[in-house]
């Protein structure tokens, strides 16, 4: 959590400077982060990279999805360690390429994410008047070429792990497979979003609103979640024993523990991730349905990242 922001019983609170008064800023994460940014915004000049990182993490990053925000915080640590006390106007493309070369030795994919964040930060430096557009050193920086993830979860792997992992993970897997939703969106679903015409969702990454219509299988999946033994019935579809929503890190820990167990006992031969189930959804239906279900604005994203089965084609004759 950002400084002076806390969550209690599903509600976010900002602790006011000076008075230490707890102010309720809502239950929705995105709205709470926006309110937090409004209360902590400072119109101060960013002279060094550390200044820019501080303002960006205070005003911009909290408005992103929870997982993206957490990733930005981690990525910013590496950027601060390297560029921290450098003046913005002194940072040049050779500095950034040197950073790319050094960090890329450990992880090219992660380095690309850090460079993307750095570019976004410099974009805000231009927007805030701390840098002229022509002085933005991230313009036209070449990143490492990435290969799309191609892990396809076979049916036998899906059901073997589902049978092994216990009722919580089993219910989650079925719900994710049927809806194609991201983990963050699933864990944020409240029971009041289960309406007569379907499951009402606002995709956190894009803000797009969709309604996933009911089917017999989807109703059965939701019923399976409801049958999980919980002393407290929470507001969220997937909740802890105390009725609180799972954090991404907390749920990921459960998943990884079950996955390690499946690999150690020989139930599975190869590891797969929760996000691979979303790709299985996109691969196991026709292309147009996959685009709609995964809520992509651009079908090229669906085709490049979520269609992992080999395309079947007819011979010439």
C-alpha cells in the first residue's frame, strides 16, 4: 500500500497528515487510488529522477490496476538505484542504453517493462513542464525483442490439477476458464455484480464494461464458489475465511503451493500459470468469440498472445 493508505474490512482509508484522522475513500480500488492521488498531489518541480519517480508513484501509479501498481513499485526501485540522483535534463539515450545492456543480462523481459515505465515517467515529466519534448531521452529507444508465451494447457493437465488442488483452486479454475477474465478482475468481483442478466465486469486494465451472460456451466461454477466453507460470508465472490478479498500475492502463493505439490507427486509434468488458463479460453473457442470474451479492443492482441493452438488448414486439394 502507498504511504498513509490502509484497508480495513474491504474499505480503503487515508490517514490525514497532521490530524491522523482516518478518512473513508471507498471500497473500489481504482476510485480509492484516484482519491488518494487527489489528497497527496503536490505541484512541485521534478529536478532529479528520484523526484520524478516519487511524484509518479504518488499521483499516476496508484490509479492503475492493483497488480500493475505493485509491478511499477518494484520496477521503480531499479530505476531509482541507477538514475536516482541524476538530473532529468542530464539523462541521455546512451545512459538508457547502458542501463538496458546491464539489466538485460539478468532478464530482457523485465528490462523491457522497466524501460516502458521509464518512458511513461518521462512522458509525464514533459506533461508537468519539467522537461521539453525534444529532451525526452526515451524517444525511439529500442527494446529487446520478445517472443509471445506459447504454453497451452492441455485438457488432461487442466482437469488433473483441478482435481488435485482442492475446492478453492478448482472453483477458481472453472470460473476463469469459462469467463476468460484476468486474475485481478476475478478476485475483485463482488456478489452484487452477479445480476439477473449475467456477471457485470469493468475490466480494470482498460476500463471496458462487459456483461458475461449466464450459462448453465457458469451458474454451476458460481454455485461451486458459494459452496466453499467460509465462517464469514464476504462481499466478494472469492474471499478469505475472514470474508476479505484475496490479494494478488496471497492468491498467487496458494496457487504456487498447489502447483509445487502437483509437480512433486507427478500429477503434472510441466508447470503452468493462472494466466495460461485465460489463454486456454482464448484458444478453445473460435477467434471472434475469443476477442469478445477476452474483452480486447484489438484482435491482433488475441491472435498474438492468446491463440496458442496450432492453426488447422486444409491442403490445396
